[in-house]
């Protein structure tokens, strides 16, 4: 059997500037994700570790080392003394890159639940290394990627909520994540994050998009029109707007807050 993959690449041209991704059915009968690169492609399993391996019999290296922490705690009654050496941390980061490629592909495919799963997994890896790495470098190196992963999680969560016709929940997710990312910038003393952060820029744009999906309370619209009319000394218009506002307010059920 030929190992040459030219026939696959020739049938799926690479498009610069785009994330070229598709789902296929593998020879094992399981669905796979393929990510087209300029010099080839990546093929990933849709569940478990993207390369299909099971390190030490676990779904991932992270799961294995989390298990060793549990064993250590059970044996010693404390987490004290448990640590991750430099080599382990590097292996965990390498594994994290696999999940990055998959959740990027999943987002393009609109599989927002899987994006949430894989981004949460990488955030858990960041926390694990930050808590137990022996070397300071290994405790902090992943923090530079945390805003990006938080952004991807929030985008996927918001898109999922929009798909379920719950834009207010989506808006809450985006605003909460904006706060988290700004807090991270402040923690690491980065100046003017709103001006320089790609993640905040993307989330602000999504925030505006979601706001446009939420019907505005007619009272808020009329109140703005009333302020404008008074400011411009259009008092007849102001009186008419005030009458309409009072009519709407009287028509609200008792205790209604909009």
C-alpha cells in the first residue's frame, strides 16, 4: 500500500488565510477531523486525546498526572510533596497543542460543545502546571495563552446560547469573560489592555453583535427620544412622547421590570 498522500492533498487544495477543516469517516468506522495545512494535514480523533493514544492507559497525560496526584494525596493525606518536573510540564504543553488544533477545528465546524470541552481541558492543564510545577518558568509560561483560551471558550459558549435562542445568557458570558481577561492583564501589569488585546477586541465585537439580537425595551427607546426632544426644545414632541411612555408603563403588569 502506497504511503504517498498526494492524492488526498490534490483533492483538497489549501486556502491561505482560511482554517481549512472537514469531518471524515475513518477506516475504523469512527468520525475524524482533518485540518488542512500548507504542507499536509492533521487528522484528529473527535474524542479523547486527538492522536488516539492513551498514555499509561488514560485518556491523556493530564488525566494520568491528575490521577497520580489523587494517589499521592490518598497515600500521604496531603498534596504536599507532589510536583511536576520540567520534562512532564513540557509533555503536558505539547499535548495541549493537540487540543488547541482540535478546538480550533471544532469552532470552524460549529461544534461549540466540543470547543467548550477542549478549552476547559487546556485551562485545567494551565491550572495544574501553575499549582504543581517545580520550576517557576513552567508555572507561568502558559499564562500568556490563557486570555486566548478564555476567549475561545466564551465565543463557543455564547454561540451555543445564541443557537438556543438565549442571547441574554450569551451576553452575560461575554461580559464575564471580558472582566476575567481584563483582570489577567491587570495581574500581569499590562497597560491599556483594551487597546492592545486581540481577545478583548474580538469579544467586544461579539458583544455588540449579541446586543443587536436582544429586543430593546420600548420604554428605553422612548426615554431616549424624550431626552433628545427636551434637549432640542421640541416640547410638543416631548409631550407626545411622554404620553406614549405613560401609556406603555400603565400597560405593564404589576411588578414587571422588563
